[in-house]
């Protein structure tokens, strides 16, 4: 087993199988989306022809939605997956949110929550999409004044109530819409069905991965993750590599990896953040160059699936900074990847 090549293939970083960004997001299950611009590259770079316009089209149509679910951080999920994922995560997310509120001395009674959400709904029924400041203005018009932190808690609560989801893709700011108006109607899943579907999506897209990887990525407990995995039966293939037990989905690909490939990986990308076993692609001595201890992940350059440097955009051009002076990237592959990123934004 070569976990590096298998992950590159499963994550669609090489030999992508999909044409549309929403197909990628659906395949991946959930994609970390803290960085508003980089999340677009994360999804589209995994398509056959990366296009920011294609991402905006899928996002604005509700085929892709940006929400707080796993670990109460930002993720992209497919619009058709939103309802069952929300049901699966709502209770856990509300407990985490309550903990944050308590640590910051914030208490929101149910009556306040109901009033605020009624105003959110009225505002969005009129204007269709709204930014955070627009919703704040609507509250003020009704005599409700609060600071930005309290308003953020209310927006989280409205998401977990199933009221709000992401609106249209604005140039630099997140917007909100009514979930009932934006997202497709889907049939509910039983808890056990949701766990199995989540496990299938994870190991189909992220495998080979360990149980610990799945626990980390999903934010669920070990028991729930095992239930989801057990429900897949023979769909999961168990393999050992360097004293670690990995699981792959039976649909996993094994052909397509070629030496010399360069990939410009965005910040918070699933290729790193989706695992606890990051050492497979990231040498321990360079860990601090890829992410810090506070969970901030930076854009990195992959060479043959290994993290080898950082990249940034200066003056509208991509610039690279390799960790070691001995690192050499195939010039043609590097230029092709830089061109792919430049073309994506056009």
C-alpha cells in the first residue's frame, strides 16, 4: 500500500474524476472552509478544469453550502447533505457552543433566541440574502442592540435551528440565506444510516485512513465512528502499514500517480487537516511550516504528495518558498500548476 498516492487519488488531487465543484464536495463529505477565497480553490482544484465561476454557480444555487458543523468550524458540504448532517451534529454542536458562551459569560434565554430568529427570518424573506451587518441593522430597527460576539452566537444558533445557511458568494464576505428557500428538500435519515453514510464518504475520499483519523475529522466519539464503519461491512478494506491499521473503501483507486507532480495546496486543506496521521505527507521537522499549534494551516506546496514548501500570492503572481535549499521541483510541473491557479481565478 502506498498511502500517499492513494490519498492523492481519493482526494481528487491527481487524475480528478469530477467536472463540477459540487460533485467534489459531495464526494469529500465535508471540506474545511475557514478561508473564504482558498475554499474556492480547494474545491475547484479537484475538478478537471478549475473555475471560480463554476464554484460561484454551484454555491449560489445551493448545491454547495458553507456551514458550521464539524467541530463547530466552517465547512463546505453538498446542499443535498446539509439536512442529515445538521441532524447528526446539532446536539453536539449546541453543547460546544454553550461551552463557549459560558466561558465568555454569555447567556441567551430562549425568548431572546426566538425573537432574534423571527427578525432574521423577516429580514431574509424580504432581501433574500444578507450579511452579518445587514442582520445587525435589522435587529437595531426592532430595538435590539448587541455586540458582534453576541450576534455571532445568535447566527450559530440560527444555523443549528435549521433557519440559516450560506447565501450567495459575495466578493469577500460571508452572507446568509433562509435554508428553506436555498437548499433542496431531502428525506431524513436514521441516526445509524447517517453514521454509515458519513463513514462511506470519509473513507471513499480520504482513505487510506485510521480510525483515529475518522474520529478527528468527524468530531464524533469513537463509539459512533465504529458504528458507522461497522455498518459498511466488507466495503471497508483493512490494511497495515508501518505498524498502523488503515481502512480503505472498496472503490478506492490505485492507478494514476506519477513522479514529479507539483500541487499548490490551499490553507486548511483536507489533505492535511483531514487526518491525525499527517506525518505520512508532512515530515515532523517541517510541521511548524504547515500549521501552528492553534490550528492555523497555511498554503503549502506538494511535491510527489509530500509537503515541501509554502506558497503565497504577491503582485498577482504565485511565489514559492521551499523548506530545504536542496528541494527541486520539476519546472514544467510547477509552471503548469501556477498557470492552473491563475486560470482558475479568471
